[in-house]
C-alpha cells in the first residue's frame, strides 16, 4: 500500500504547480525581494540595467521576458559548467525521484555517494578519500578542520586577494577587506602572504606552526596567474616544513581551465583538493574535499569519531546524482578539450585587442577562465576622462564596458572583484565557435567605442558617476 497517492490522481485542489505560481507572480519579483530579502541587491540590478526579467535558461544562453537571447559569461559564478538545464542532468534527477530511494537514512550509507566518490578519485588518482559537503565554503571549512587535526598545528597560510567563501573560517582566509569589515573577530592563526611570493611563503612556513597552505591555482578575484614554478615550489616547501598543500579548485576545477584540475597545468599533486560549483550540474548544491588517506584517517580514526565532522544534507541522493551526471557530461561531450581549444582562441583574440587599444592593459587566463584588465591610458583626452570616472569610484570604468555589452550586444559579464579593473569571462564549457565570434565582435566594438572622447561610453560614465555621487550624499 502506498503511503502517498499518485500525483496524477490528486484532485486539482491538491496539486502544487510551482512553475504556474512563479509565472503568476512574475511581475512582483523585485518587489518581493525588496520587501523580504536584499533590497540593496535589487537596487544594484536596477541601476546597472540588468533587471530585464530572465525567464529561461538553456545551455550557454539566457532569455528575458521579451524573448531576447543573451550569452551568459558569468555562468552563475561558474556553477553552470555544463550549461543550464542540461537534459542528461535533468534525466538523472528525475530518475532519482522516480525511484523513491530511501534518501538520508543516516543509519546507512548511500550507494550514489560511494559511486560519485569513486568517479571523482578516478580523475585524481593520487588522492584516496572524499568528504562531501553542501557547498564550496563548507568544503573549505572541512579542509581547515582536517588540516589542523592531521598535523596537530593551528596556523593556516593563505594568499592576499584570495577568495575562499564567506562562512567564518573561509572568510578568515579572504584577501579582500570589504568582505571582512564589521564581522570580526575572525578565526585566529590565519597568516596572509602575497600570491606568487615563494620567499614570503617559506618565511611563514619556517615557523613550524602551519597546518596548511591553501591557494587557488588561479585566483578568481582578478584572474591572477601564478608563475610557472610557483605552485610546484610551494608544494615542495609545504613538504619541507610539514604543512599540507590545499588546492582550492572550487572555481578552477572540473575542466574550467582546459584540464580537469587547474593544478595539472603545473604538474602539482596537492594533499587536498576542494571542488564544488560546477559539480552541482547547476541544480543541486554539492561540494567535496578530495584528500590523502593519512589525512582522512587522522580525523575519522575510531568508531566513536565516525561522526566527528559531517553535514546533514551533504550526501543526499539528488546532489550525488547531479555530480555523477555532471561528470558523465564532461567526459562524453569532451568539454575539457572544448574549454582548452576555445579558451586558446579567445585569449589570442583578446591579446590582439591589447595591441590595438591603449585602455586594454593585460589579458590572462587559461581555458575558459579569462581576465581582461583595463588601465589608465596615455593619450590626453582618454586620460582626463578616465580620471574623472575613476575619481568617483575606483573600478567604475569597467562598468562602461560591461553595460554596453549587456544592453547593445546581449552579453552578460562582470568585473572580477570589488573595485577591480579586470573583467572576467567565465562562460559555460559548452560554448561553440559561433559564441566565440559573438564575444570577439562585441568586445571589440565596445572597447573601440570607449576610445572615442566624447562618445556614448563616456556619457554613460558621467551618468554612472552622478549616480555614485548621489548615493554617497544620501549616506
């Protein structure tokens, strides 16, 4: 006997159509968020003009309430590596629901969790164990606990300009003060060193107090690249001084840079690897810590410590199914190779723009994680216009690029961090050559317009500067 009646047999009064409810209340989306959630975020969207009411997502594209198609170069901050609403991911999730699995029994183990752990370690064969979490920041928190427990030490070394999450442990490792201000005191014994500075790292490690060094192989805030020897030598220094080497691959992993993990570009084998974002398939949040056996067994070393660290929802069947399906899509559709090939094309195109346009100062990245940095020009008219905009709000110039890209060319992209002069491209791994042509044509047109003074771009700059000044006056 069924505990619940079949959904199809329910009377209309008992059915719950969420899609119909969303459609019915669509016109209230900003009012609801302003009243019950983050009003400031709504104001941001309205100010920069992205309040077009996105209705649908498919692959690399978004569609607004009027049916206009946009190319998404944010991919939900890297969540949609395999694109939005991939049919194989949806099929996997529907199959789990249809199977009525005994999810989260807690006094048993999930076969899907075991299968996902097996599949992940197949990509990273030098690691032995997997701990699942609900998000990237939870994976960071777990790694910090594991490192302290495994080494008996307390210090965690991290890099300036890093971003590892916003819960207290992860926040303590962030290199941008704007995220920390007003939230102290933070986790003690966190030591910051400059990114790409081996001498500073060795000095911090030489105290013998460090449990671990955690680093993004490519820093997300700015798309900052390591020197070719940095990560390899950093790992060697960690071994020398008895600290664990933790690679935060939450944004760079799962094929984003043209390798399954970004550390593969430099031949590095960390003691722990953190992944999340794209592993979700864009549907069910999931994070994971991949680690060496000796680290894991220092944490879970006795039966009475089997539950010493965990998370209620971490190994839920929907998340595990999403992860398994995502890895299947990445492999079967050869998305890592696609990221490498099309990333190389885009980097070459942007490098050519760097040669043509004085406002473009640097282009960097690997695969489909690309940063285009803008900087102070040399010609007098451009220098004066730049000075006016940047004096109001450092980093404001980049909005003179991102807003026309959105409004005129239907490309969704944003800066790589607070007050940053770098625009970051983080598209889905399913983009194709036609999308690359769309990106190249659009960026070239907008950057060319930004070199015309007076011009539409600088008129927009004056408008944004006026908005910023008015906002300050009302504080």
